[in-house]
C-alpha cells in the first residue's frame, strides 16, 4: 500500500475504542452486556455496513472449524459476525493500528477473543504461511491499494487449493473522476480505483479462476440515499459509522451516492477460487 502511514492515519487515529464505548453509553448500550448484533451499526465499517456483510456471507461456502482470513478487517465486525454465524476461526489484518487495538478489545468485550484475532499488517505482505486458510475476503479495502497485483498474489499465496476469495470494492466508473471526499480518501490522494474489467484481469493474472462478478451499485446507492434521508429528517442513529467517518461524514455520504449516480464509481462484488 502506497504511503501506508498516510492511509492508516486517514482511516483512524487516537483512541478509537474509547470513542466507540462513549458512543455506546450515549446510545444507551451497556458495554458490559453488549452483543455482536448491538455493535453492528458501527462494527461493519464499509459501504452499506451490516446488510452488505450479511449478503456477502450468504454467498460464502464457510464451514464450522475452518480458518478464514479478513484482509483489511477494520475494527473486526465482519470477522466477529462470520465467526459467530459459521463457527469458524477468523484471522483479521489491518493497516490502521487504532483499528487493530479497538478490534481486539471489542472481540474481548463480546467474548470472542478466541475466535477472532486481529494483527497489524499490510495486505501486500501478509504475515501468514502459504496455504494457511480455507477462504478469505476483503471488503472495500482495495480502493487504497496501489499494487493490486501484489495484494491479489498474497491473497492467493495464503489460501489453500480450492479455497474461495471474495472481494467488494468501488470500482472506477465510466465517467470522469470521483467527487471527494469519500470514505477512502478526502481529496483523491491514496486512492487507486480500477475499472471492474481490470480488477478481474488482475485476479486472473494472480491465478484465481471461476470468477463471479455482481454489480452492487443499485444497492449501495439505495443505502446512501437512505442515510441522507435519515440525516435530513434528524433521524440518524447516535450509534453509527459516522463515529469513525468524522466531521466530513455528511459530505462523504452525499459524494458516494452522487458518484454512483453519475457513473463515476462502479461498486462490485467478486467471488472466485484458488484452483
């Protein structure tokens, strides 16, 4: 990842865990009894949040006891959800140190520290042995990955033969450059969007096959527009991803919707295999 510190700082600085706990208290959620489901509005820090994680999970052939890798896991919401739902072990990795700290502390808070382990690292150089995992996924991470080939090569390396790899991202659209700020970049720096066809070609070059691509733009647009509507009505939840997005959250959501509408971005979901 190009200039990893600047990308890391973009996503999160300071005591992220304390910010989340403070927001729990403000929302009337007791940290001592909080559940994975209650954490969901903040825990799934990617486009469309928890619903997108559920929809992706519905497509994944995960079995109990398997070991799965989450590359760019954020604060670990999807990892905890998958571990709880499927009875699997999830190893998460993220480039943002405050997210790693918050993710492990949140796992301990809900009693899942034995099922989910998060480490600090770069998706372009994974700290795992060859053929370690039964499957892997990366949700809305690659927009910040300059060397997509290195990222996919590493994912391929750490997977067992026959394992799945799933990817969601905002691809580059057909019309112009995206409007900023966006979740992954305030001004376009550190952003490396690719057209979906180029992403597929990069996956194939890394060795992946049986590549299935779904256009998710309409679903993401609907989700963004719903968030805008709730904010305009003063109905935005106290406990939500705006805690992590910060002061630019309203503008970020508006631009995310506008870019899809204007075909500047092209969100996709990809599921493929290492053969």
